[in-house]
């Protein structure tokens, strides 16, 4: 299947592909070995509580130390 990039750098996904993800509105886009990879993403409502966020971080294996390191890294980049 082909997808053409428009002058505004947009791609239209083929109907056959989109039909496989009927409830998905957003995709995470990444580049792996010179290939564009789309992964379906479910957006959580904004009213998701802090406990839900903590559970998700725990499930992903993210530690307090990981968060602290990420903050330090982000602050260095903004200088």
C-alpha cells in the first residue's frame, strides 16, 4: 500500500489500515532503522487521578530515581 506525503508533510493512512484501529484517534510516531513506525495510543482523560498515574508508572517500571534523572536531563537542555 502506498501513502503519499502532501506539501504540508501530512500522510493519509490507507483505509485498510485505519479499519484495523476503529477506536484509535492518535498514534505514537517513531523512527526505527529508517522506517516510520506508528503505534496506537489511547489518550486518558485529564481527570485521571494521581493514583492512576502512580500505578501506571509502577507498571512501566519507572522509579523515583528515573524521574529525578529525567528532570535533571530536561533542565540541562533548557540552559
